[in-house]
């Protein structure tokens, strides 16, 4: 049975080509006969292809969620980094900075901020740590760079996943069309046989 021997690799084995983050490449069906030998092989092959499409769509959804989180996180990191750099530039000033800062979405407070060597950063999970201004700048620069790289990888993965979904949809259509052609051939040969008998 040809489909058992040449079926696409859906088990995640090491020999399947992947993108840099391990997303497997969809098989390109150039010859349907490499995947399907008889009409009985069509249904299991279509099922496998549909399963692969579902997996790619699930991965696509997860990448989109991760991208959304990064798109929210990057401006926050940038804003914090800009603030730390501003405080660093004002380190030698004697006059305190007068500012309004956000306590909540609609609640602001006025404050006078003297020159400082230390800032407090939220790290997440209700944790705030004290950093020297230079350390904070280094940390935030690193976090911003990492987040931007992750966002770039997500965009690349999303394009790759869409390409793989399209490849699998084309493969599914080719197998389905191959089955229709086979049905027509069988029907034509049956009609020819009937005409010969009559």
C-alpha cells in the first residue's frame, strides 16, 4: 500500500524539515500517487492532511496570542526605559522634577522627584526590585531587545504557518480532485463495458 509507505511524516521525527523554531514543514504533494495508491487510501490521507491543517491552525493561534502579548509589552518596556534614561540624564540636577504620574487608568497624582541613583522596577507577579539607574537601563535594554527579537520571530513563524496551511489545503484539494478523476475513469470504463455487452 503506497500511502502506508510514503505518507507524510506527522510524528515529528527528526528527519522532517522544520523552521528555526521547530515548526515542521508541510509536505508538498506534487504527485498524488506518492500518497495514494487506490481510492481506499483517499479517506485516511485526507484525514491525516486535515489533522495537520488543524495542528498548524492551533500553532497559528498560539503564535498570534504570543504576538499580542509582545505588542503590549514592548511599548511598556520602551516607556520605562525612556523614563530611566531621563532620570539618568537628570542625575546631576539640583532641582527636583515636577511630574504627574498614573496611579490607575483614570487617577493621577503630582510628585516632585529629586535626583536619584536608584529606581524601582516591576518585574511581574507583584514583585518590585531596586536597581541602580545604570543597571536598570542595561536590564531594560536587554529585555526590550529580547522582546523585539521574539516579536520578529513570531511574525516570521506566523508567515511560515500560513504558508504551511496553504500547502496542506492545496494537497488536500489535489487528493480530492485525484479521487474525482478516478471515479470518472471507473464510471467511463463501466459504461464502455456495458456498451460492449449490449
